[in-house]
């Protein structure tokens, strides 16, 4: 398992994960709970790590790049 990207916004994390899932890539979200509960995104609170399998990393990066404008 490797971290594909880190974001501080849970909504952004869900959008990224949905894009990856629609491409058929299994994806996981590791997040810090207190930031989610309190809505704080300072000093690492609210950090969302988008994690994929190492063998899917290149495909996941390509899936995110192809949708950019």
C-alpha cells in the first residue's frame, strides 16, 4: 500500500476516491478522526491520505491526470 495523495478536505478526498473507483482501482482513505469530527484542518487535523496498492500506483496517477482540465 502506498499513499497516492494527501488532502485536507474530506469532500475532495471523496471525489478523488470516486474517480479512482470508477476507473476500477481499489482505494482506501486513512484519515485523522478528530479533524473530521470537529471540522478542523490545521496542523494535520483533517488530513486525508488516499491510499492505493503499489501495483496500481501508476494507473491511479494516470486516472487523476487525465481528468484535469
